[in-house]
C-alpha cells in the first residue's frame, strides 16, 4: 500500500507543484485519492472544488512572482536581455502587460507580453498518461516524465530567481507528434494541392516546437486550425499559403500548427484563449511552464495585414533575440576557453608522467622489436630450410615419376605400317620425336613428355596446328589412330 509520503511525492512529481503544503492541501481535499486529485488538477475549472481553489491560489502566487521579475528586472521572459525597460505590470483577466517608461500600457495590436501558464496536460504530453495511472503505475508514469521542464527555462532576473529542480517533467510522446503530422498532412491535402508555397510546420508536439524555437533563437509562430469555420479556407489559401507570407514566416519563425479537433490543439486554444478564428499567435518560451504571448491574430486577415503584424513583432523582438544569440555565443566561447585552459593545465600536470611513460614505452618497444626481429630471423631460417627440403622432395618425386614413366614406355618400335611417328615442339623451341604403336593411347604421349623432364608442370595440352585440334586430358584414352595422328603427327605444347 502506498503511504502518505509516497502519495505526496508522486503528486509533486506528476503535477510539478513545488509547495508540499499546497500538495498536501489538494490531496486532503480529495481524501488522499491520488488519481482523483491529479485528474482534478489537470482538467477541472479552478473554482470547481477545494483543490482547484488551492491551485488557483498557487497560480496567483506564480503570477505575482513573475510580475516581480518583470517589475524589478530588465530580463523579459527568460532571454536575458533588456527589452523596452519595463517598470511594472498591469494585470487584467489573467493578462500581464508591460508598462513602458513613458507610462503607457503596450497592448494589442502591438506586442503584448502576455505570460501564459501552460496546463499540466500540455506539459506532460497527454492527460491520459496522468489520469490513467494509480499507485505504482503513477510512479512509473512519473519516471517517464523525466525530461525536465527546465529545458523551457531561460535565465531568470537579477534577483536570483532560478528554475526549480523539482519542476514538472516534460515527455515527448508519440501522440503529440502524431497529431502534428496528421495536421500537416490534412493541411497539405486541403490547401497544398493548389499552392506551391507552404509554411514549414514542424512535425512534433508544441513543447518540442517551443524548445526548437528557443535553440534556434527564433519566435514560435502558432496556427490553430478550425476546419469548420467559414473563414478558414479563404484565410489558408490566400494568406497562409501566400508566397510572401510563407517566405517571411519560414525565414523568421519556427512554425507549429494544430487542429482544435485534436487534443493538443484544443488545449492550446484554451491556453491562448482563442475566441475567434482563424487564429494565429506569436509566442516565445518563458520560465516555469510558461510562454510569453507576443502577438495574437484573430479573425481573417489579408496578406498585407498579416505581413505588417508579423514584421512588427519581429522588429520589436529582434533586439532580444540578437542579444540572446550573442550571449549564447559568448557563453560557448567562455566555456571553450575554460575547457582549453583546463586542458592546458592537465597537460602541464601530466607532462612529467607522459615523458616517463614515453621513456618506458620506448625501452619496451626496443626490447619488443629485438625479440620480434630474433623471432622473425628464426622463422625465416626455418621457412628457408623447410622450402629447400620441400623443393628437394618435389624434385626427387619428379625424377622418380620421370623414371617410372620412361620405364613404362618400353623400347621404341621400328618403323612400320602400324607405327606412328610423333614430333613434339616445346615452348622453349626444343623439339623431341619418337615412334609409337598406332594403338598407343594419348595418355602415353603425356607420359613420354613428362619423362623428358623439360617441363616443370603437368598443366598443359597437346595441340595440332592444321587443323587446330586440342588433345587435352579428356582424350587421353583415345588411340593415336583414333585421334587421327597416324601415321605421323606434329604436336606443340600449349600451357594451360
């Protein structure tokens, strides 16, 4: 049975809440029913029950904390850069807008720094992954969610605010990527056939797309697709697939799209409070499960209007992105310099040891080479003696073979009608001749040639010139008469 401490740990791992007292309050409100508490936290309205009230209070504290960062710091939304020097934040219906130094609130249609806390179901990748696990199953699910939400965090303000090590975990699940791929496929099917230009929507979930935008120092362009809205087809065909819009978006943004019919698209429409379609937004990552909503475009817009809005967002955000890129490059340079310094220090520290090892290795190498040379000399001597012995044995065998074949030939017959005169020309130009009985087999001719010892091999054939006929080993059983070599034949040797 899972005890109270384990349930509290499971709940903190799944929800990402840092305050143990708040987690205890939520669990107590649900009679320590872990599954019910997690399900209520991820899906219920903040005012439905006691746990939601506690979560709402925590969210209010989060908003206050983030407001303090914007009020006292020149570091907006985690990029670590000065952006219009914000002085304070005005909150209205969950919106946080930056007050400029001139005292004017910057609001729509300009870039509005609206900080949005993502629902835990978006961050964890799937609501079913949370609500479908109980007991140790929930603990296993918490292990799967090991991909830290800290990947979203950018450097906090000068007050020292830092990302919590116990923040909620991210998980890259196939369902989110599957929904993204399905959206791109349907979008291409409905609007890509008649347009040669299209936005490069990433084939991955929202959180992965957000991380991609952070790594590439670009803003994230979000398009929420409402298939049933009457303005959707015209907006997609004339604006989203317009050559100028496509080129500008692909050049300056990482783009993510989702249908509100899909799970993640629906959740994002709630997070961004999309009230009118077609709906586009420009966001950038912020710390602690949050995104900064820089611009939202609701309702149909012409190509000129869309380009004007996006160009303004890019221009106003450019200093932040450029400075962030420069700072990242400086960090990489500093890290590289530190690594080089450490390497130089280690090299100096190990120099004496390396020289000693080199001396020992040199001595060992010389000893090894001397031993190998002696061994090689002995092997070569043995191989030479063995080769000489084998060559002598082969020569003796050839001599015995020639003698045996010469004895097998018998005496050369006298001239007569049944006697065949054979003349053989060797490759070195030498000629040899002998008489044989006409019924003598061609095999006997081969034995005769082998007995002479002129050739060092038995891989040859007997050939006549006119007409050219090859009397190979396959014809050894034919007689001279049968082979047409009677009463006389002139043969030459052809090496195989």
